[in-house]
C-alpha cells in the first residue's frame, strides 16, 4: 500500500504544535501575533493544499507574508486617501 499524504490542515496543526515551546516564551501580545501567523496559514488552505512540500513551515510563513502584504496595501490606500483629503483642505 502507498503512503497517505497528510492534509494541509493537519500539517499546519502539527507545525504549530512543534513551535509550542517557542510560543510559550513569548509575551502575551507576541503570542497573539504568533497565533495570527497560523491563522493566516489556515486561511490559505486551498492554496496550501496544492503545495506538496515536506517543509510546511515554508507555506505557513508565505501565507502570513501574503496576508500581511494585503493588510499593508490596505493601510497604504487609507493613508493615501487621508493625505489627499489633507491636501484638499490646506490652502
């Protein structure tokens, strides 16, 4: 019989467990950020499933980077709108 490939979600859960001791040493605010990384990874499950890799942490980190870049783009857009409003109001 062939070997069964673990699901992406299972692999993320296993990787998160592997980092448990590291997480425990973080301050509470840092733990929240750490947890968000794995939340982001779960949010990219469809794409992550397509990536067959023995190093799931690469997919986890790339998912987090993609999510953070999206948030950064949103913030940049909001700042640009605010800057334009300020320029319009200044004589």
